[in-house]
């Protein structure tokens, strides 16, 4: 094998990160544009993804429209043949198959995302859709904690969780299987759905805050396999299914035919 070897969390999922190259895990990366851009190019060209290559290459970028975004789009444009980048109207397309834009529902976040959407438009990167992340907190009643406090954010109230759950089991057990939900971030205007309509891009759905999703990330396990009944599992699967429909995996014969055309 030649080049950098990614880290495999399972046989079907490999990860490459600058953190793997640092001597200390908590070290800061204080690099200017040219050096950052050089590393991005190395990641795209020098990583050994194995004999079969990749079905999907997902690049997690920071918020905003910085050097990283411009460099990734440019390097992918240079790497992919012109024939695979032609749009239906014959214009030059983008080397990137598409962008998944993630936002929370408040205006502070959506203001940045609108700039991302305009960036994608200017660079001819198709927008696969907008994901409304952290859209409310959903927790099963049986997993809630209860405090006997003043209701003003005081965390020092008496913990009465056992008493409340015991009372519910005795008087109203069906409530324990219900999901309690609350909006953590206030939705601004028509929210991400309205923004998707304004920019004429798909709205992929809402992904609620879910402690099990964070736990799965921290433990390095598949969220939907480990916690299939968790509140965010179903919307997460729906979002992924829609993305797969938008970007189906092509076999090598189909790619060869496109290249010849």
C-alpha cells in the first residue's frame, strides 16, 4: 500500500484526519492558508482507501466559506474528468457531487448557512439538501430526571426522580413510554424549511437533540444499530435514505461508459 492509511472503525467506514498526524491529541493546529491547502490536497491525493476505492467520500468542513471550502472544490474540480462534470445544459459542473448543508433553526446559524448556499451556487456545487439539526430536544419520559425546585433554572433542587417515576408507574404507566419534547433553539421565521424553499433546494428533515446520538459518537459505534428506538434514529435513517437516492452508487462499468461518452 502507498500513501497514508486511514483509520477503520469497521470494514465499511474509514476516517482520515489531521489529528491522526499529531504527536499530541490536544495539540493546536496553527497553520496559515497555503499550508492548510497543501494538507487538504494531500488528503485527497495521498490517502490509500484500499483496492476497491470508495463509494462515498464525505468531507466534514468548518462553518463559513473559508479557504478550506474553496480549496476542496478546486481540487475536486481538477481531479474529476470533465465528462463527469458536465451538467444537463452542457455547462461545466463541479467536481463535488454535492453539499449537505446543516443548520440549527435560529437566525444566527441560518445567516451563515445562507452564505454557504450562495457559495455553492457560485461554485456550481449541487446542494443535496438542508438538514435541520438540534431541532428540539426529545427524551422518553422514563429517561427524564425531575427536580423539586423553583423552576428558575436552579440545579440545586431536590432530586425527586424516583418518586415521580414511581407515581407514574402506579397511576399512569402509559406516560412513561411517551416522548417529551421542547425547543432548545427558537425557530426564526419560517426556519430552515422556509430557507430551503427560498433557495429551491431539498429540505432533508429535522434531527432532534438525542443523548444517545452523542453517546454513540463518543463510543465510536453505529447510532442506528446501537439505539434503533432512540428519538433521532428514525429521522436520521430517513435523511440518509434520501441522500442515497440522490447519489446512488455507480458501478465501475457505468463510470467507464460515461467516460467514453
